[in-house]
């Protein structure tokens, strides 16, 4: 098999595109019109005051992913596409993003959000590595997936933000 044959048999890969400020949707729309497969990870949130529909929050503001064949697809039209600032490169060459990473992002966005099941003042235990079995006080939810806790470190109370999934409720102790 010649080198040209081996190059043309490479499957399409994901690459990163930097968009112009707040033009991710425009860039995605115009790239799709040019028959490019794009992926713009957005997190659907609660309706904001004064808006008509549910809020969409860019997971990576200013960026989107594009699936291309490095040898057969023409890269030049991408740079002149409305909303596109540039193709992200290292050493002048676009670097592919692993398919596994794109799949992990998709799976995480499709998973139902973890509901905060704690009330202010609840005693919690941190199960995250490095904090194994450290006790703290739950203060507040910080979005859907994080919590603010009060942790006693070095004789001082510190506010720390951790993923809700790394907390468990402490059972009331019977004296």
C-alpha cells in the first residue's frame, strides 16, 4: 500500500475551532451549510428572567468542534466562514481531539443533573479523594452540580466549593 493510500484511509477526526465572540451558533450554522459535521456543547438551564425560552449556556464559550478528514476535506473555506475566528493549532498544525473526549462530553450533558439533597446547616462527609471522611457543614448549592461547604481547616472555618457527588449526609449521632 502506498503512502497516499494510507493517508486517504484515515477516518475523519474532531478538531477545535475558535469562534468570534458570542458567534458560536452562527459559526456552527454556516459550517453545517458547507456540509461539515459540527458539535457545539451547550448546557440547557433554567429559564432566565425576561427570556422567552430555556437558557442555553455554552460549555466552551468561543469554541466548537468540527469533524474533518485532514487529507480529503478542504480547510480553506473554514477560515472565511462567518463566525469563525481560526482553527486552533499547535506548531502551525491542527491537532485532533480524541473521539472519546467528545463522547464523554455528550454523555455528561445528557445525564440528568444531580439534585442537591442537602439543606443549609446539614452535616456532610466529603468522599472525594484527598478529603476521605472529612466532615463539614453544607452551606448552599452552587449551580446544579456543586455545593459550598464550611470546612474546619487549621482551626479556621473555610468556604470550599466541591461537586455534590463528593458529599454524603452524616447520620445524626446518638449520644
